[in-house]
C-alpha cells in the first residue's frame, strides 16, 4: 500500500469523525446514564452483534474503569437466559450500524417485556430505521462510507462507534467528577495503576 493511499485513508476516517452530527442527544445520553446508573444505582448494559458487539464490550469495560458500572450482554445469549442480568434502573446502550440487526431488535423486544420501564440509547448509522425509532436517545454516526475497498467491511463505521463511546465515557466522567484517586482504586495493577497512584514504575 502506497504512502499516498495511507494518507488518504487517514484523511477519510478523520473527516468522518469530524462529520459526526453533534446534537443535544449526546447530553441527553450522558444525563440518562448518570441518572440511572450513578444516581439511582443501576448499571449500563451494552450490546451489539459482530464488530459492533466488540465495540460495545470495550465501551462497557471503559465505563467500569471510570466509575460507571457497566456490563456487555450478548444479544444471542440474552435469548438463552442472560437477559436476567437486566435489573431495575438499568439503561441499555445498543449499537447497530444498519439499525436493523435482527438480534438487536429482538433483544429490545425481549428486554422491554422483562423491564417495560427500561430506556435505550442507540448508536447507529441509520437514524430513520426501526432501531432509532425505538430509542429514547439516538446517536447518529453520520453513516460515512467505509474505507474498505469493497465498501463492506466495518471500518469507518466502527471508528465512529468507538469515538461516540469515548464521548459518552468522558462526558460521564466529567458529570460525576471522577478523579485520579477514584481511578486508582479500580486499577491496582499495570502501568495505568502506577500512573494513577503517582508512583514511579518499579524496575
């Protein structure tokens, strides 16, 4: 791959990030997470299929490490009993680029039967799809073209999902005044644990 091609790819992805629609829905999503999880004692339940599921899992672990309890729920496993992890005051964050992933739509139906009061935050590239219509808060990626030469492989779309997840995490951290001391309590080992405690790395 030529350097010019790499630079163009980077430019395309960077521009896609800059084109993410910035709306009041980001603030609404953060407020919903803070209210349900940090104030009412629920948790954030993330979900997605395939690549979106891997990003949903990463978002959950990042929230956990920054003071907001979260868990990843696999949409298929949910249909075989794991749905029971959803409790009172939880809020769901589901990700689907197409906005019509069958397993995710089924998950919302089943979760609503179990917890009719459950609220949903959706990250999607289809802000007019069925999933977006079911959302309490919809975060639209802008639906940029994939940098994959086939236009099929989740590449740019997964970058958008990750960035939006970062916005939610950082916004929530600021809203709950999450400090380095609190971070250190959740990171005993590893380099980040050392940094958060202000210690020099052991040699």
